[in-house]
C-alpha cells in the first residue's frame, strides 16, 4: 500500500491498532484506533456475559441504558445460570 507517515506522539504506542482507511478524496491513510476491550465476565463463574457490548467507554456512553446490559436482577454483573442458582439457594434458605 505504501503508507508511511510519522505518527503523532500520542499514537506512537503499540496499544493502538492501525486501521488502513481510504478517505473520500481517494487517499489511503492510517487511522490509529483504540482496540476493543475484552468481554464483560460473570463475577462468579467468569463466563463472558451475553447482552453486554464490547465497546470503549466513549461509544458505551452513547448507548441507551437498556442496550448496555440485560434488564434482569444483577444484569451485566452475573450470568443467568449463576443468578438462578443464587435465587434457588436464597429460597431454600428461607424455607428451612
């Protein structure tokens, strides 16, 4: 591609990923982007949580509250399997 441009000092780091982008003018440039964070994980079993987006905070703050985590008790913090297990243990503890 032949794109060699000296990056700004803020971009001279391996923590930013390079994205080769074709601009509307037809030039090919390199955009330095933050990589995506790892998936949100369950606090109990450590499995990745479904329904929680893998995005950087600047993108997350533009999402609605219901798009950031599932709407159930402890949604976005523990997985449904662990939640059902905890609820069963709580009910059994009140019965005895």
